[in-house]
């Protein structure tokens, strides 16, 4: 009786280990990649030069972020209201860079955000169906006194609420903060 119990426990344990191994190796690569740490790579600014000049562009590949995310940053020196900053969605719409992507419709109201010591707003948008750059975008604008930074994240999916925390983490990274300090002359 005792020998049968030991054999049964060993068989169940071995079966559990084999089942876990089969499950792990049969997971799609995308499921494994979403647990990875996002890797942001600087890419060339893809837009023509306008009154705000060239900005910085970064890409996080689908294998690193679950879906491709492109973030475009530009400083707008002296453009922000020095007293109120980015106070509401009208300010966000006026100061953001969505014009670079054609027409966009808001998905709802925006909300306040913080990037390092700076305050601003974030809002999700649906891009025009003719846009080849993505399905949705997140416009994030934050300011340091009278100067501001417009960040636009273009997403290859229609779930900006899932991507926003990763984008905010990137905006708070040393890469972006060093660029912001140099560009804003801090």
C-alpha cells in the first residue's frame, strides 16, 4: 500500500512538471514578450520641419511593448500659459501635436498628469481611418513655467489605456529628462 502511494505521488509530480513545461514552451512568443521590459529606440524624426522645428522620435517594438508604440516629442518654447500651464482639454488640444497625424477625435475627457516635477494633461484620441501611422494616439502636454513639451504616442491598437502607463514611465525616464533639461535650458 505504501509503495503504491509513493509511486502515485511520483507520477503526479512528474506529470505536473511535464504539463508545466509543455504549457511554457507552447505559449505564443507575444505572450512572453509582453512581460519583457520595454526597450525604446531613438529613430529619425519623420515629419517635415515646421514652426516648432524637429523633435525626437522613439519606437518600442511590438516584441518589447506588446504592440508597436511610437512616441514623438517636441519642445514649444514660450508657448505655454505661464500662470495656468495646461489647465484643461482645450489647452491640451491647442498645444499638442496631433496635427502631424491628420484628424483625430477625442475618446473622452483628459486627465492631469505629472512628468518629473512638471504638470500637464493627457488624453486619448482615435486617429482618422486614413492614417497609416496607427489606430489611436495619446496626446500628453506638460510644462515648465512658460515652456512646454508636447508628447504624442501613436499606437497600433485601440487600447490607449493599456499603453499610457508605459508611455508615462518612458517620459519620466532619464533619456527623456536629460533631453528636456537641455532643450528647455534648465
